[in-house]
C-alpha cells in the first residue's frame, strides 16, 4: 500500500492531497488545528484578513473540484465579473470598468478553505488526523514523519504544507541535508481588518472595492462576503500600520486616497473588533536550488514561497503547484517537481517583488530587470485608468491567467507608453 502524508490542511496541503489521492492508496493529512466549520483558526491567522482569489486559482480549484464555485455561491458567496460591481483603484486611479472574462468569487477565506476541505475528505483514501508534525524520519531518503506526541508515521512521500512558519529546513538539516537558501524582500506591511453588516445601498450596490497600497499611499479594501457582510481590511507599508482601536481605525480609513472604504467604515454596523496582522516581507526558500534534494519529500505553498499578500497570489500559486505535483505523479521526483513548479513561482515572485522594489524604502536585491518591470507596471496602472484594453490585460496578468509579458505585446505597449507621456 502506497501512502502519502501531507503536513498542514490549509489551501496548499488540501490541494496537494487532492491530486495525490489519484495516485496513492492512502493520503494522510496531518493538521494540528481543529478544522471543523468555516471559521478562522489558530494556524491560519491570515484568514481574518481580506483574501482575494485570483482567477487562475479559481479555475484550477474548479478543475480539481468541479462545481466548487457553484457550491460557494449556493452557500451565499457572491460571484461577479472582476471589473463589474467591483471598484479597483491603482495608484489612486480607478481602473476602467470593462469586461475581462474573469470571475471574482467573493467567498471568505474560511468558507473557501472549508469547501475545499469537505471535497478533499470525500476523495477515496484521504484521511485527516489532528496531530502536530515535529520532524522527519529517514536518511538520504525521507521515509516518514515524527509527531509531537512521540509517534511516527511512515510514508512513501511527505509533503510539507505547514505554511510560512515551516520548520522543514531545520528538519532536513537534522538529517544531514542541505538547507535551502532564502530570498527576502522586506515590506513591513500591516493589515487591520473588521467585519460589518452590509446594506444594499452601500457603494451603490457594488460588491467590492480594492485600493492599492504603496509606501506613502495607504490602501485596503472592502469585499462583500457570504452572510451579507463587508470584510474591510486597511493596509499600510514600511511600518505605517493601521490601528486596531475602532475610532483610530475609522480615522485611518479616512486617509485612503479614495473615500469608498471609509464610507462603509463610518456608516455600517461593525460586527467585531479590528484585528491586526504584520507581514514583514516576501520570503522564498530555494528548495529548487538544493543540489541533492532527498527523495520522498516536497515542500509546497507558503512553506516554499510566501508572497506579499497585497498581490493576492498565495492561494493561486498553491493551486499551480498542485498541478505541477500532478504532472509528476505517480512517484514525484523532487528535482522534477521543483522545476515544474518554478515557472509559476517565478512569475508571481517577479511580479510582486518587482512592483515592491520600485520603492526606495523596500529592502531587497534590485536588478535591472526588477527596475524595468517596476517602472513599466507603474505606467500600465495609469493607462488602465482610461484604456479598456490595458485594463483588461492588466487584470488578466494580475489574475495570473496570462503571462505578464502580455503587457509587452506591441498594441498594449503602445497604449501604456502613450499613457506615460500624458
Ligand atoms: C495577511 C495575509 C493576507 C493574504 N491574502 C491573500 C489573498 O488575498 N489571496 C491569496 O491568494 N493569498 C493570500 N494570502 C496567502 C495565503 O493565505 C496563503 O498563500 C495560503 O493560505 C496558502 O498557504 P499554505 O496552505 O501554504 O499555508 P497556511 O495557510 O499558512 O497553512 C499552514 C497549515 O499548516 C498547519 N501546520 C503548521 N504547522 C504544523 C505542524 N507542525 N503540524 C501540523 N500542521 C501544521 C497550520 O495549522 C495550517 O493549517 C495572504 C496571506 C496573509 C499573511
């Protein structure tokens, strides 16, 4: 009997388990949290903050779980065309409303995760065990997992999906393996989030507003969630963090470059108190560059690469990695998996860090490429304000459905550069 063990039952772990279930007799998911119900839990503190699901991620989730979007919609999560009934402001300018062919699923993060968990557990051979992993067993090849309660579980494959706080590098080092190099881009981002009762007249009936955040420009957003609620997140970079005191929260909302979010904050009934989150920086662990990755062990999701959440890429990259894993079945070789996954990770990493490194206060390695990407994407944002073709292409690249190089197609580049001259 072939057994795969997945550590962590969040988005990356569940999507990995889903694809492994097609090739392994048993897939054991080890998760230290209680996972009953669509509620935020300790191991996923970010679930209390705004989570946008990019279209590429939704498409993959739909492919892995046909009908998932409809399930969420039936449970009350609104779906809409990305630039319709949603207001996107980049650099303080509204992206021109136009049809993009992209769907927004406005499910809360706990609802989405719970829907994926329910469907994953229905897969033959999948089991969930509420325990904590504490290490790996084996030598040159990994043969299983050590648990915090002293037990051990044998596995033909172990997948670490324990998130950004993953200890896999230490676990591998304890068995004599090389640690992955780390790349960081520090943004010192702060979030503060609160739920409100939604009334149909808010934002003239629109379902979402997103205001981009940059050093010197506070941002955030408000998104309609299931249960007629607004999920409001305020954000600030480089230490300019939004407060959690309710009165100060409202004052911070008033300082955003556009009034839409503040309108909700000052007029809607709050349903809880603001909660904070601090994100120091994007972090990429280069497992793909380890010269001899041990067989029987893979790292996925935020444990491999955690992106600045402002770009809403994490869940989608986790979904792309699940497809990479599927391409490596029935017996995934680590070097091949990291190669397959690298394309998606590279694109998202270059898009988000390239954009962040535009700002002098952001710490991280700058290359000529990152400078060009940053300058060009700033121009594209301005062009997207009045040019529907640029708006459509920009939103599709941000949603990871087309490569960022699509913004360099001659017709689009002409429009972007013309906007820059204005
Ligand atoms: C503030 C914030 C906002 C974000 N917004 C977005 C967004 O808008 N869109 C988007 O796509 N992404 C967003 N992300 C990223 C997104 O949350 C993650 O990319 C996504 O959850 C995938 O992460 P993961 O499954 O790898 O790890 P996580 O979601 O961090 O989950 C790790 C899991 O492992 C479990 N675990 C940890 N250690 C152990 C152990 N030793 N034993 C057993 N279980 C363990 C935890 O309990 C948890 O269930 C955001 C992130 C942050 C921080």
